[in-house]
C-alpha cells in the first residue's frame, strides 16, 4: 500500500487510522484529510513523540495495510454484459 492510495480513500481509511491511534479525534481526522504530514504532526502532538518516531509508525502502519486490487480486466469483463 502506498500513501497515494490511502489519501485517495481517506474516508475509508480514517476509521482504521483512528483504531491504530485512538487519541486522534474525529476533528483531527477531518483536518488531516489524508495529508501524511498532517497525520504525522497530529500523532506527534497527541502522543508526545519525536517526528522521526511518528514517521516510522505511519510508514510501518501503511506498509502493513493490504493492497487493494485495481485490476481493470475484471471491470472490462463485466462491461459488456446486460
């Protein structure tokens, strides 16, 4: 999983982020809106950790998320069906 995928589907992933970092508020997640630097800053602020540690946690978490398939051939196969 890469950050662009998370950013593009922030509404879906914000709940998972909230599960991981429970001290983040709904308001924090609205402000972050998928911005990686904002997420790192809020984690730093809420947990009182160094920027490097917050970056490490975010990178580790994102790499642990399953990659979603974007196989266009599946969509193409169903496109001509009625």
